[in-house]
């Protein structure tokens, strides 16, 4: 009832019952891992289980006692009819009633206590899961993110963690309660009449057979339904996101035809799976009623024969009723546990991913940096079997400008990523001021660098916070100076709330160019020794473009810089040009050297103007 | 939900039958305790075994009828829900397909997707529940009360007490928890937002060593979320035990009061036993109804989101009295004092734009972001309609043409290459189903796509994943260009379609294109000045106004804005 709505589409009405769901690769290990992850909470979980069992036990006694009252009443009535005794033993009824109230209250208290503790435990564990995942994200090498989509990681932190939470919060105690109830009820029933118990127990295999039959049949339709939901969703997604293309190519009619076909298939499997999974309840109810009738007939017969008493029939009926629900729950439990294990497994897999190498015992940020960068026989490949950088060596003196050029997709950012140790070299070394970067701590190394990328990154905070990002100890005055140096001050002041304007979630309340300027201001504030710049040319208006260029030039002064260059002016006066092609550095030198060599660079340079000469 | 009520029209009979059957089911369910009461009162008391068995079989029969009713209702509910949602989905999809960009902007694409997918699935699930439970609960509840009253009027106050207690309990819990539900949703979104920001900014975070800062930011939201969730869970933790307690205590009460009545000969023992079960059924019915209060608002939200879309009329429609195009367009495109403002925007994006684009010529459009370049081109296929002025093709206002005719003559290449799942072949043939292999090959060649297509093991039959995610940005653009080439339209619209291409490919493509587009009218929006330098006509836009029209040479001399753009990208001698 308290099902949370986290944007997760709801399953069928029976939840996972017909869904089948996914299975964990290694159920046992995952469950053990989950158990050990609970750590300090394990004791409390045990307590919860005890409480749950007690709560069920106490409430199970109820019907039997109620039955005793009924019997007493009936006997009194019979005795009165035959004139052999007291009409009603009120003292006895009062006594039993008080016991009953007492039992029910205790049972409710236990149940409440149990849920109360369990909800705390499950929330705390959920909290820890999320925290661990978020911290893990920062320790994973970038390589990991090349192979995994953002969506997959997001779904771990939300859906998977949520599934585990739900199981801990509800299913776990449900299992205990169900088992306790079934056992307790069985004992109580046996204590009344073994014959009636056998009849009642016949319900179990009977309902299980029906449940299995229905589940097996509906699972197939559920899978088909899932399949068509997937297909129809992607059809919708691509037609909506490519709406303009659909329109211009007059593709609406064709899209509609495909849609109708998929939609009809979906309809077909949807109603069948819905209907079949909906069969469960009536069938179970009917089987339950069968039991009910059987109990009435047999009970009536036995009561006439004085083997049992009238109240026992009443108690028995209640037991039979409370018997059915836990059994359907238990029938579903393996599904729940399986999908929990699958979710937990994914989370653990993520948490167990190999992290970046340890920084322990390495040097931190050096006192002063001159900015001398040297590459020595660097080899690197994103994938083991495919090297992209082969034997690259270069020496860059402090304050020099390196331009990296090449066609799109040539891997121009690779060098930058190696320099900042986002990736580790396969062999060779990179030295900064003659110190091997792999011997420095990552944070020490990276604090020497400033980076302005084409994909500007701002977060949902104020402009001031965004400029101060990474240099949290700088004063407002310094922020202002950096912002002036980056030519931001003027436009920021013109914005509503100025420096305190909050960047919205989609980062759409300032323009692309303004974003770029803010990231430049951020870098000014950080005042790094070595700069990495990605010159962006697209999506910026002329005036802002000029401001950005001016700001970048100023930023470059006196710093060693690596520029992913798009402008010829930048390329021409670079001290070193690295020409990239298909991942590798194919040529290096300055502009005139490279032109004279008449190789790939010369070709690249000239092609741009070939048409102009026609 | 009321807004979608007409969708139930085809199922009016089905729903009616379902309700009748639900009555049947309730009658059967409620009859069982009566039979049991008979067994006790008549059978056991008098030791009549035959009567017991006879009544037992009656019970079985009744129970079977109840089961059949319930299953039939389930069948009807499943058919109705799935059928209704099938129709809803079709209507929604059709509606969205007819939308112009204004409506897409209004709802946002991702929201339209969720509305067509999740929201409808939500409705379908809830509809089944609605029919099977929500309709059933009042019938069962009222039936239970009637039966209970028939059994013993003097104990009816107990039912009142039970209901008051339950209403109070549920109300209290809801009041405490409901506001938190909303807050939790906000926090969940916030949590996702931080994670997404972290993933997007991975490089920046590491470069600036701000991992700790980000972890704290996440922790704040996480703590907040945990606290609120804990509150709600604890509140809800009380719900079930409290309800069970109420139910159990009411049973004791019935027994206590009942036994007094029995001793006073106002009630039979069997009736008292039956009474207990009626009270249970009434309480169960009430619990089902309280579920309604959770479900209906949820369905309401989805239903409203769907109805909002269905009730929106597309702002751009095909002209009703359009002249059917009989002869091919020449392709003279004229903008006559065109002004355009986005819906609900205060300031126009384009002011008083007038120019003529001739067939066989390239009209390039350059200018800063926000200057309205793309907007200008988007007006030609009528993604938006002009606010004032008119656009004419061969002297006919495009609003007086059939949309289909107009678009048939346009070859549009969007900024981001948009591909559909399928194969390279199916994507190119999207423009013209009847295009021959040779035509596709040629188009790919012109678009400089042939090389990478042939490098793939399956060539033209290589899979394209959804959204074209398995090809690079540059390849997507080239395939989009090739697709437009297959169409062989009279008017080409390139909306910054070369941005992901390197200089070399860009140049080669333009060369090949020039030969192919021959007598067509070409619109070319670009950022790079080198891309447009050779165009016959260059329109320089600045803040939505034309800052200059002319050739490269003319503009270099006369247009300040153009010179600025030029100098920011190339050196003076390159521009000359």
C-alpha cells in the first residue's frame, strides 16, 4: 500500500508474480554478501524476525479462543434446552475475552515494533548503499565509464537499491510472518482435529497446482508483453525525437502503420497476461471456499458425532482463511528473492569494480611548478589489444603552447587524458618538472592543471559557487577578479541576482558562450601552471566568441598549454603541433615544418581551402 | 479521468455486464456465512447430518458461481483495460505526430514520450484494479451491511464503531504521510540530478579534485531522502498492525455482545458466527475502498497528462483549400517581411526578413548563436509558422499549400544527424522507398559516407541502433545528408549539418554536393566561415535582423559583423 513511486513503471497487478523477473548469476554468494553488508544491523534483523514470529504466534491463538467462547455459548444453550445446566457462563467468556484483547494488543505491538525497526534498518542500509555507490563513482577509472552507460549507473543507484530496500522492508518480514503463520496455524488446526486438518491441507497442493499452471502460462505472455512494450517504446522514442525528420520526409503514415502493428501485438499479449494473472485470485478464493465448505461439512458431521465442538468449526474456518494468503505469498517468495538478488548483485558488482591504483606513499602537490612536460616513449591503448598511441616522445618547455589537431574522432583528447592520469600508460613515462607523474598522487598532479573543455560543465548552484568550484577557499573578491579577467563580470551583473543567480537543472538559463566564459573564470581562479584548452567554435555568438578568445589568450600567458585547436591562428603560432589521425600522433613539429613535410597536416590544411580556388 | 471518459464508450456494455457479475460475485460471497449459520443452527443443533451435507453442496455450488463470476469479470476487465489503452495509445501517437515544433516545445519531447508510454501503462493497470476492486468494494460493503442488519439489528452499532475507527486511522496516516510523499518524489529527482551531474562532469570533478565536495553534495540529498523515507515508512509501519488490531478487537466485541444476545434468546449461535464474518467482509471492503484513495489520484495524474496532450490542437495544419501541386516546383523561395516569435516569447527571434533564394544557387546563413539562423530555416518546412509576413515558394504562400506537398519538395538535414533503428539501407531508403540500389549508393558517395559504409563488414545492411548510437556523430551527419540526397528534392535545407565533419570531409562533401544539387535551391546554415565562403548569396544574421546580404567578397567589404566572424576564425590572408 505504501508502494513508492519512483518513476518505475508498475508491474502487473500481481507485481512480480507473473513477471518471472531476472535471476542472479550467483544467488548464494550475493545473499551472503548482502548479509555481511548489513553488518551491525544483523542483530537487529534477528530481533525483527523474532518479533515477527511472536506477533504471528500471538494472533494465531485468537481464533481458537474465540471458538472456545462459541462452544461455551452453544453448550450452554444446548444444556438449557435439555434443562441440564447453566445458560451462559459469563465469567468464563469475560476471562477469555480479556485474554484475547491482551493477546491481540501484544501481537499488534510486536508487529509495529518489528516494522518500525525494520524500516530503520532498511533505510540505513539503503542510505549506505547509495553513499558507497556515489563514492565509488569517483574512484573508478575512466575506462569503466567508456564501457558503461550513465543510464546503467543511474539505475543502480535508484532502481536496484530500491528493490533491495523494498525486500528488506517488506518481503523479509513477510517471509518470517508467513512461515510462522503457516506453522502456527497448522499446529492449531491439528490441535482441533487431525481429520479436518488433512482436508484443509488438501487446499495447499490444489492451489499450488493451479498457481503453477497459471504462472507458467502467464509468464509467456508477460514476456511477450515486455518485449512489445520495449519495441513500442523505442518506436515512440525515435519518432518523437526525430519528429522534424519524420515530418519533412512525410513519414507519419508509415510510422503509424508500424505503430498500429506493434500496438495490436501489445494489446493481445497485454490482455492475456493481465487476464491470466488475474485468474489467480478467483481460483485461490474458490479453492479456499472449497476448503471452507469441506470444513463446514466435515466439521458439522464431527460436531454431531461430538468429536469436536461448534466453536472449533468457527476457529477452523478462520484458520483456513488465514492459511491461504501466506501460502500465495510463499509461492511468490522465490521470485522476489531472485529479483532482489539480481539487483543486489548488480550493486555489488559495481562496488567491487577495480578502482584506480592507490595513491598511497606518493608525492603530493609540489611547491613550485615550472611547467616542463616531457613524454618518453609513451604507449597507450584504450583497449588491451588495440594501441592508439605508439612510442610518442616530446619535450615541452615551460610556457610553450602545444596544439593538437586532427579530424574529428582522431582522439585529440587522448594525450590530455594521459597527462592528467585519467588513464594509465601501457608503457613509457610522462614527466612534469622531471618527476614521473605516476609517482605523484592524482590530486597533487591534477592540481597543477587547469582545464577548459568544449563540453562546459556547470552544476545546479549559483554562478559564484560555480566559479569557485574546486578553489573553495578563495574569497569573493578573488572570484570577482577572476570573473573580470575572464570577461564574465559584465554579463553576470546583468543577470537577475547577478553572481547569486542559480543555474537551473538543465543549465539552460545562460547561453553556451556564457557557460564557456564561466568555466574560464573558474580556471583563472584556480590559477594552474599547466593549461588544457579545448577551443570551441560552435554555438557561440560573434561577440562572445571574441571575448572567449581574448580570455583564453590571457589565460595562456605564462603557462604551459595544451590546446585542442580548431582555429588556424592558434595552430600557426603553437610551439609544437601534434597531428592526430585514427588515435595516433602521426606528425609533430611547428606549422612551417609540417607544411614543408607535405604530409597529412599539409593535406588537412590545404583541403580546407581547396574549394575556394575553384 | 472524466476527460477521458469517452474512451469507455465502446465498452459500456462490457462494464455494465462486469458490474452485474460483480453483484453476482458479492451475493455468492455473502451467502456463504448464511449457509454456515444454517449448518450450525439447523444441522449441528439437531444432529442432522443429511442437512449438513446438503447445505454443504449448496455452498459449493454458490462458491463455484461466485468464482465463475469473478473470472468473467477478470476477463472483461483485462479486455476493456487493454483495449481502451490500445485506442488511447493510437490516438495519442497520432496526435503527437501531427504536432508542430511549438507543441513539442510546450510539452518537451521526453515528457511526450513518457505520456505515450508510462502514463498509458499506468492507466491500464489501474483500470483493471478499478473494475475488479474499486467497483467490487462498495457492492461487497453494502451487501455485507444489509446481511448483517438482517441478521441482527441490535449489533449494527459495532459496524459503525469499526468504520469510524478505520476512517480515523486511515485519515490520520494519510494526513501525516501524503505531504511527505510529494517531498520524497522531489528528493528522488534531486538525487538523480546530482548523480547525473556527477557522471556528466566526471572529468571536471577529477581535474579540480572536487570529489569530496561532490560526495558531500550527494550525501546531503541522500540524508534528506533517507530521513523523509524513514518518517513515511515508520508511519506506514503502524498502519497494518493498527488495522489488524481494530479488526481483532471488533471480533472480540461481536463475541462479547453476541453472547449476551444469545443468552437473551435474541440471536442464534450460528447467526453470531455469521455476523462475525460479515463484519470482516465489511472491513475488508472498506480497506479496498481506501486503496481507491491511493490509486485514483495516481491515475488522475496520468489521465490528466494524457488528456492535456489529446486536447491540444496542433498549431500548424495542412491548408484545407490548398491547391494540389500539379507541376514540380522551380524552387524560388521568397521571404517577405518575415517576423517570427516563439510562442509565448516576448521578443521576436526574427525581424522583418526579406530575401529571395534562387534555384541553382546556394543561400548561406551565418551569424551568432541566438541570431535566428536555424529558426529561419525551420520556417520553410513549417515546423513553425511565421508570426508576420509570408514565405512563398514559386510565388505561393507555403501556408496555402498542402503540408505533404510542401515537405515532399524539401530535403532537410538537421543539426544532429537523426537516424532510425534499422539498417543503413533502411535509413537511406526512408526518403524514398522505391529508390534503387544505385541511387542509394550514389547518395552515400556524395555524402562522403560510402567509405565508412563499405568498411563495415555488412556494408549497407549494417545495423543502426536506436538513435544511431552505434555510429559516430560525423557518420550520423553524413548518413542524414545521404538520406536527403536520395529524396532528390527541389529545395535543400542544411541546418548546420557539417559541424561534426572535419575540414577535409567538409570540403570534399561540399564539392560533391555542388555538382549534384545543380538546379536545386540550397539553404546552408553554418558556423564555419570556410564552409560558406563560396555561396552565391550569404545572409548575415545579427540578433534576428539581416546585417548583410551578398557574396563573401562583398560582405568582407561592407559588413562589419561578417568581418568579425571571419577574422575570429581565419587569418586575413585566408579570408581574402
